[in-house]
């Protein structure tokens, strides 16, 4: 199977498995695990922050960051389509006790900054919650993984800081952004007060995420991690993989993300040439018509097919390819470690064949209902 459902399906590299086998361990709730401590120091150094914390997942990274930044009854500002708003069971409300003011997003993942200015609450008005955090998602998933630039991040940070509010970046795919923009992680992290990033996505580790920020912030996040049951013991066994991922040497998995980006572009170009593959609409590509391969700038490709989506996906699966349903009737493919350019060519062929099958006229007497392709489908 060529599995492009997500970059979370990656398996650890052999260097990671070896490091995990050999990892020096201790009880991390006591602060005694030397491998976790080394990973936290490395993450902080790489992103140019004072301290870092190893946590179980990207959702936990965002949750403990909110616990550290926000008081009960405060409000965060975040993009309407982002993971923290849509995909974390409203942890901001359930656990943190905060609300979220949702920002409309542009197809490059950005916001209107005049609107941002208007979105901070008036602390003098007792009817209103107090704005306590601004959250950006970089890369921005629903815009087909667009990387938010350093200049834009600086502008958002400057506005937030004028209001005395910190900026957190949900950088589940932060290194995809830095590689795509040709920046060091430290440069891209510079305007933010905290960054969360996942080891378990494109970096190919089996488990884990990091949060980085000031010592004071990390101390609060560390308390939050214990609160949500995230204190782990000999967890250096998984942190060891993270140290390999973040290393500068040949076993590190940051610089190879460029290969995933090239594969995503190759896939988008191949798909765009297939009759029946069309623009996904929405933030991913608002212009209707042909899929625009230039939208694939990191490791996401989002598209629609003219025809029955479930039948199309079943058809590609029968040819050894897994893709996934995404929002608003779209399909998502995510490139990652272990997927080669030759695999991408197989995926393109499987998509072309599956689409041909679902658009072929029914054989006489087959009784199958064929999907009707309408111009309106292009507009969806
Ligand atoms: C942008 C973003 N943030 C956070 C997460 C959460 O990561 P996890 O699945 O490790 O909880 C994801 C997961 O897909 C994500 O895409």
C-alpha cells in the first residue's frame, strides 16, 4: 500500500529504532530521563527559545500551551479552520476554560490584519472576556498546507504584543514551513512566544511533540502536562527518536522534507492532467476549474473529483493506494518519509484508472447507477 492519508502514518527510520533501543532512561516525572532532557535542550536550541517540553501529541502540545498562556474565562484568537478550533474537542473550553474568537482566513492561510486589530476585547468592559492569546497554524492545513511567512508572523506578533498578548504557533508541521520558506527554524520561530511542533508527522518519529518558549512559560506548561495526565516515566525510549530527527547529521529528518514537497508538487501536476480531477474550492483553491499544482507548496495536496468520491477512493485502494476524505467533499493526499517519486507516479496512475472506472458508462444490464457530472460540481 502507498499510504498518503497523512504524514502521521510514517514508521521510524532505522537510526531512530537503534537510538530507541540504546536510549539511556530515567523517570521523567522526576526530571531524571537524560534522553528527554537532551531532546528538550535540542528543541529549545533549534528554535532559539529558552526551554522546551516533550509531550505525547500535537493536541497535548496545544492544550498545555493554552493552559500556560490563558487564565479561565480568557479568550484566544485563532483561524476558523484551524486544528485548535476544529479538531481538538474544544479543549480550550473543556479543559482551559477559555473561548476562541475565530478569524476568517484567506487562501494563503493569513488573516486581514485590520480585522485582527478589531478582534481584541476591551478589558475595560465587564461584559467581555479578556483576550489572552493569539494562535497561528503554520503550515496552514486547510489552505493546502501553505507556509505562513516570517514577515506575516512578525506583523501578527507585533499586533498581539501591542495588546500585551502572546503569540503561540501551532507548528504541527513547522519544519515543513521553514524548509519551504528557506529559513532556519530559529528565524521562523523568532517572533513567536511559543511554538508547538510534532515529531510524529513528517519528521517520522513514532510518538511525540514539543513545546518551546521561555523558561517561565515552559514551567507552566510542565504543570499543565501533569494536570492532563501527560507526565510519563521512562519516556526517553521515544524521545530518542526525536533526538535523531532533530540532529544535523545525515540521520536527521528535517532537511529531507524538501523531498516530500517535491513529491506533493509532482502529484498535483499529475493529478491536474487527469480529466475529472478539479479544484477543491474553499481555502485550498478558491478558483473553480482545473486543480492548480502551484498550490502544493509543502506536503499537502487537496482536490475534488467529478464523480462519486467514495467509489473513487475505493478504486484507488483496490490499486494499492490510500487517500482520505477531507472537508467539504474534498480528498487529501499527504506526502511523507518512505514515499518516493516512483510511488507518486503509481498514485497518479491509480487515480486516473479509478476515475476512468467511475465515469465509464454502465455495461448493458449491469444495473449500476453512474454518477452524473454536472457543471455545478465544478463550483462546489
Ligand atoms: C495543524 C495540526 N495541529 C495539531 C495536530 C494534532 O496532532 P496530534 O494528532 O499529534 O494530536 C494536528 C494533527 O493532525 C494538526 O494537523
